[in-house]
C-alpha cells in the first residue's frame, strides 16, 4: 500500500496505543477515524491508570520526604490533607493531558467519534455514539486498541463501594482507616503506598512468596524493607479465601499456605490481581481475528491479526501491559500499514514501579537468565558508594547491569532507588544499541548524579570502579 493518502483507517480505542497509532497515521497522510467512549483520547493510562496514580504518588513522596526531613534537622509538623483539593489536583492533571490530546487530534484532522465500535465485518464498524445515534463506517484497515480492564476474582465480588478495583481506589472517596490490598504487583503497591502516605493502615496480601513477582529479588528487597516499615503488614504466601460485607466494614478471611486462617476487618479492600484484555468486542466473530492464550488477540510481528485488514496493539495483544509498549506497537502497526519494512521486536521494554524507592528493569533479568539456563555476567553497584545517593540520604539503592559473558554486550539492567524510572532509559538505549560494558564505562557521566551508578556498574565488571573496591575475580 504505497500511497498512504488513499488509506482510510479506523482505530478502535483511544488509549496510548490507539492515539499514538491514529496520530502517526494522520502524520503519514492517511484519513483517520479514532473511536473511544471518552470525550477525548487518553484511555486507561490517562483517565484511570498511569497518570492519576503518578500525580498521587508525587504527593505521597512529598509527604514521606517531609517526614524523613526530621533526620536532617527540619520539622514540618503533621500534614493536613484537604482531600477535595488533592482530588481536584489529580483531576486537573488528567483534564490538562486529555484535553491536550483532544486538541492534537483536531490539529491533525483525526475524525474523533465518541462512542463504542462493533464489527459488522472485517472492514465495517457500527459505532454506537455517546449521543445515542448509530453510524456504520467502512475502512481499508482497522486497528484494535481496546486495552484491558481489572481482573475480577469471583470470591472477592461484593456489591459495596468498600470493595474497590484500581479505578475505585484512584477516585479517592475518603481516607479509610484500614485498607486490605489484594495482590502485591505494581498497581497494588503503588496505590497502597498512596493510601499509606495519607494515613491509612495498609495490609498487602500476596499469593506468591514475594512482592512484584517477576522482578529480580535483589531489586525488590530494598522496597520490601521500606514497605515493611510503612505498612501495617505484608502477608506473603497468603490468599484471601473470602470477604463478607458487614455494613460498616469488610471482614476478610486470609489463608496462609499451610492452610491456617485468620479473620481481619478492613474499612476498604483494593483488589489488584491483574488485568484482562478487552477482546470481547461485539461482532469480532464476524472477522477472522483469532484469540490466543488468556484471551489476548493473536498478532504477528507487524501487529497484523489473522484477518489481513485488521491490526491489534497494546494491552489487548499481550504482556507486558504497559503504556509505552502500546504506543510503540501502535506506531509499528501504522508503519506496517503504510508499507514500511518494520517489525515489533524490541530487545528491551522497560518496566517501572513508581513506589518509594522506585524499581525499574529492562531487557534480560537475572531471574529470566536463571530460568532459561542462560549464562550471564552480572555487575552490581550499591548506592551506598554513590555520592549523589548519600546526599539524598538514600543509600539502599542499587544498579546492576547484565552482560553477555563472551562479548560483554549489555543485555539488561535493573535499578532500585529514587529516580530508577528515569535512569532505566539509558540502559534501554544501551541494550538497543548493543553497547558493550566498555562503551558504558567509557561514557562520561555528570557528577554527582545517580546516573554515574550505571557507568560504575559497567566498571565493576572490569574490577575498576572508582568508588568501589571490588577486584575482578579469576
Ligand atoms: C492504576 C494503573 C496504573 C498504571 N500505571 C502505569 C504506568 O505507570 N506505566 C505504564 O506504562 N502503564 C501503566 N498502566 C498500564 C497502562 O494504563 C496500560 O498498559 C495502557 O493504558 C494500555 O494502553 P492501550 O492503548 O492498550 O489501552 P487502554 O489505555 O486500556 O485504552 C483502551 C481504550 O479503548 C476503549 N474501548 C474499549 N472497547 C472499545 C470499543 N468497542 N469501542 C471503542 N472504544 C473501546 C476503552 O474505553 C479505552 O478508553 C497502569 C494501569 C493502571 C490500571
């Protein structure tokens, strides 16, 4: 399809996957219709995910730092929380960003339809618009970007606002006295941290043996230790067997791995046990689109489904369910439609947990290497040896790089500490550019910054880190 000007394209879903796809398609000269139930593009990420949670986590961090300031001779006194103003700060952040996307849509002449799309066939959509009207539209290509929603556990379903998913928790109706967080993944820990900072007694229950399953244990340890101090409890190898609405509270039965049970009462419960793809799109059965494992839409490396005129991107096609993966896939799908030679095959997709401290990783992890019996070399730089970390009074952090043992090519990285989410971007670039340990070690990093810990990790591999005496073994 060389002449993109003649292409008429629909994007179903206005999240970070959908709007990135729609905007690039418009930039390449295609005629684009973007369909989403909200007034402006943004999707889960902007309306009820990444953005509102980060606005609240920013406030939580400030509260915790003002508490920590006691150690530096500064006392601010107990914080007074004006919940209505905090909520409106968060809502204004969302409004500003989604409104901005609305303006960008108009500037690009993207035809934005507020409503829900259903398939009539592989190239025709019926859109039920929010104003109550219906419209049938035919396209050359359709990109599905319908995202995901919180997974529901049938035993934890109660019709009471005391039981919340992430959307309910972000609404910040009140500051409950106590909160049970079911699931020790990133969403539970981030939102649990917000409530803990606001003064709620938070208990986290995780079915597996550690928080953030999937992340390397040495990265999780400093976070676990800090959360142990801040939270009421972290119960590992524990499930919630049942919940009961007692009117003024929720009674939860917690079951440990050995079968022993205990009952606890909470003001609110946040269920954050994962997310499910929105692949049950009306009429999808009238196309050749196939679903694979766990209900994800099956796609090839060009994000094309089993139906040649339909592409799919973002959370609805698989893990990791992250906004930046969705946007990148959106752009690859559009380039593929435009006839460019492209494939979605990144060497590293960063993952960031915006807790305090932050945890971030990319590329090959130690856990993955062990599982795959893959030989790697690992070099770690503890932040206790970083000048910048000491000035921040945050010596518990750590940076590690994972190398191919023969070529010394950087395969992956992991960072725990404040700003890890920003720092990991340099490591993603190193992995994607196939940088060697020597490239990273010889790159001059500004002093005093936490970014030096990446350079010094590479130096650790050679036993020549300036700030750490760790001679090379063997
Ligand atoms: C609390 C929370 C915090 C998060 N924090 C982060 C973070 O810090 N970093 C990060 O990378 N990711 C984060 N995520 C995940 C991130 O939000 C998702 O990975 C991302 O939004 C996926 O983008 P998407 O474009 O695939 O779909 P979505 O953002 O889910 O958007 C899909 C859109 O499609 C619409 N839609 C569905 N069906 C139809 C239909 N039939 N017709 C029209 N429209 C339809 C939906 O209403 C929605 O607006 C977080 C998620 C949550 C819940």
